C-alpha cells in the first residue's frame, strides 16, 4: 500500500467519523454502555477533534512531508501496540502514526475502549481489504519487532522488562497543570474549565493542578467552572466528589467548591477525580519554566502572551509542552505524547 493510498483512506475515515452510518452509531452507543465514563457527549467530542485535527488531507500531507516518508515502506516491521483506555479513542494517534508509516501493527486495545477502534479498523478494511495485511488485533503481543505501550507507572515497569530487548516507547502516568497570572479574561477561564473537566478530567492532558499568584481572586474562576454543573448528575463522578469532600472535611482542610469540583492547596501535580490542586507562587517567578522538565507533566496551560506561542502548542525536549487555554484536549498530529516523536521513531526503525 502506497503512502498516498493510506492518506486517502484516512481522509475517507474522517468523513465516516462524522457520518450518521448506522454501524458507527451503534458502536458509539455500545462503547458508552460498556464504559460508564464514556458518555455520548464526550465520545462525540473526541471523534470531532480527531476528524478535524488529524484526518484532513492537507494536514496529513504536511505532516508526512516533514519526515520525507517514502511512497512505500521498503522494510515494514510488525509493531506491537498496547493502548490506554482512559478517554475515548485515546490510542487513535498511535494507530494513525503506525498506519501512515507503512508498518504493520498488532493491537492490544484496552478493555475500557475496545469497541470504537475495532469499528474504525473494520471500516478501513471495508474501504480497502489490503488494510487487513497491516492491522490486526491480539491478546498477546509475541514476536513483534518493536513496541509502543501506554499504561500506568506499575504496568510500565513490566513493559520495560518484557520489551527491553526491542526498540520501544513506553508511556507512564502523566498529568497537566495550568499557570495563572490573574489577568485571564472570562473567555480564557471558560477554556480552562474545559481543560480541567472535559472527559471528567481523566486524560493525561487534563489539568489537575493550577498555580496562582499570591492574592489571586478565585471568584471568576469558580464562576467559569459552573458551566460543568451537569457533571454532578453522573453518579460515578458525584460519588468521587462526595468522597473527596468528606475527606477534606474530616481532615479539616480548607477548600473551595462549585459543587462540581473541589479546589484545595496541595503540592502534588496529580489530583483525584473531582479535585483541582492549588499552589501559590510569588509574582515574577518563572513558574512555567521551572515545570518544563517535570517528567510527570504532559502539558502546561497558560496565556499565549506569557508563553509567546502560536495557537498550536510548542514542545520542549521530552517532557512538558506549553499549551494555550482551551487546547489541552485538542492535540494536533505533531502533539506527541510525552514529547517523544513517534513517527520519527517508526521512520528510523
């Protein structure tokens, strides 16, 4: 299969994602039934972002041109791919990168997010049966030439052990933070609420901690979070909120609340579901710069003026990247997880 064929197929898949195809609608409904965190609104949002940011012909062409991919992969390898399942289609970018590279892939999907990726692969195979030569699913990934695996810190240790003899990319737990300076507009705070609470805050690009200057006025921020009041209607989320609220009260810790999310001072960048950690900094401190090398941070969200960024995030090294408000859950083709260039890795195998 030639590169242009693969691009054309992906563009067709993008159109399919936004269609009202009955099989696709049934797959989304099934995914929502199988995983209570995958509500229809969040599945549709993930699908729209993938179709708009990842499966446009011009964007795909520009992406592969940068790597000078050949029209036909002269030495395709079989890559074992272990997917995560914390938010809908979170493993799609790895699938896409492998497919565009011309390598074969053997996928072990997460049990929490299996239905959607299988339906999309089935659709690609229906469009071109030769896709079946490039993509398959398996419970055990034996005999692969290289591996890409995403999981928890605990599972990553096992991946490192089992795949140490092969070229590999192993991803661990990560999270994202936001740096506020007190000059944020209502629109920017509205976008920050999305960065925090989309997908119930379960993604590694979701903000779980904010840094604010001493004396920060939290009222506008709390008002911005009120748009997510309906999350309290979902029992899974509400149970987490009630549990965390109880812990804060029992431990006599100060907190702020919108009855949807709890803000509390905590040094950790990781926070439980429904909790947003908080830390103060002295005005003038380069707090964003000090966070760039933190291996636990995926993204640092803040005002574009402060970071001197284009609307698209800019990566720094292999750790955190700086992202404007509202773009945390809209990764583009070049927004590689953990700052590791997956397509370059595959291109040089």
